[in-house]
C-alpha cells in the first residue's frame, strides 16, 4: 500500500474518478484486513459519501473489497461492495473500474460505468450499459479499456450468479469485524 502501514481500524479514504480525471465518489472508511480475496474495508452505517451533485449517508453497514494484488492485472478491474443483511434493496454491488491502487491510505480507481448488482431477492443484473456505451464515444475510452471492462463485467456477473468466492458469503467474517469495531467506537 504505497509503503504505508495500515492497521485494523485505521481510517482510509476512497476516491473514485470518472474517465478523464473527473471526480466521482469520495468517502472515509475503516481498514479491516486482507485475505485471499483481497483487501477489506468497512463502511459503517452513517458514513457520509459524496460525488459532484450528490451526497448521501450510508443507511446500513457495507464492506468494500479491493481485489487481491495476487490476481493477474487484467482480473483486478473491479471494486465490490457487500451490504449488511438489513440492506433495503442491494446485497452486492460491483463497480467495474480500472485496477484500484493505493496511494498511502487513499484508494484510487476510475469508475467505468458498468455495475453488476445482486438485489436482496437474489436477482442479478448489469446496470449502466447505456452510460458505458455513451462514454466510449464522449470520453474516448481506449479499445483495450473497453475490452477489459466488458470481460470483467462478464466474469463478475457469472461469478455472482454462481455464488463463486468472494460472492459466496465470504464477507460475513469481515462484517462481524466491522460490527465489533463499530461497537467499540
């Protein structure tokens, strides 16, 4: 992580952009740890999140998963969010992104529009394909970025539908850790 030692419970910051350096989502989170799936980040209920033109406060606990650095680079084009069981609508939300990178305690990535979502009722779908198509033209996504985003979308969609790890409940241990840390603060 850029030479910075991050410990369980430390604050980290997520800074997403859209293509061309345009700001997107920004929020603080809590470092939880690492397992074979990647790096886990806690987003407790009440966390303020903002992007240009919009602000909200998380209504339930969430976990971010940064794909493992042990994966080949072309398989790291995503950032997942797992919602606590009390979430009103969404269970899993995966942003298709450029490979997330740490700069100290700040995680940076570029959101490439496509999202793979599992609702609490189990329904899985891909969102924002129209935005992705528009931005290919408007923002000039390079062909290799388009190909990697589409391949990642397909791979993540299939993994979620099959309940492949880490979309198989692997996040539950980390959700318990977030609960423990939140209860102590």
